[in-house]
């Protein structure tokens, strides 16, 4: 990954996986992954290097498969459909056992986040996330256009 701190282009397989499984819709992939590492990955830096962090992230994504979980709850990425954020939260809670953080802007669901500790299995819910969740609990949201 070009410019991702110490992680170099040496692991092309990982970069291809990230492009396919964890793309960014708003900025370049490199700046997106740098942000993810700086904001989230550095918390685990004493236990995982960048390569391990991104591989662990992809493993967790596959384990929890949020889009599949939502599809099984009849929640699709159809941009015309509107869903109660509580329905989205409930579907994810049922699968994972933990409350997700939903980032929304002007009714568009931009991000769904789950927090894990460095053990990768134990999830926690900081009160900040719960407070944010309460703010959007009954709001109808929709998925953004894929081209936007």
C-alpha cells in the first residue's frame, strides 16, 4: 500500500483484498487506510503491526459479514429503500451480540462500525457510541448511491 506508513507495496495480495473488501467511497484508498490505521490501528500497535491489523480487520469483516447479515433481515443496499436505524441495529446485534455505531448524514447511512479489543473476540461499547446511537435510533436511513 503506497504511503501507508511502514507498510509497503510488498503485500500486493493484502492491498487487492482491501480494495475489494474495504474500499473507500469518498477519497483515495491510500488516504482512507492511513486514516483507519491512525485512528483505530494504532490502538493495537503494541500487539499488532500494520499488516496484522489489516489482515485481522479483513478476518473480522468476513466473520461478521454485515451486508449478508442485513440482507438476511431484508435490508438491502437499494438506495431508494428507507430503513429504521433500529432495524439495522437489531439485525447486527442478533448476529454479533453487540451494538453497532451507525454514522449517518442527511439520512444516508455512511458507515457501520463495530469495536473490538486487541483480543479480537471481545467487543466493547464505549458510552460515546451508545450516546451517538441514541441520536439516530428512530431515524429512517438509506444507503448512499454507489457512484456518489
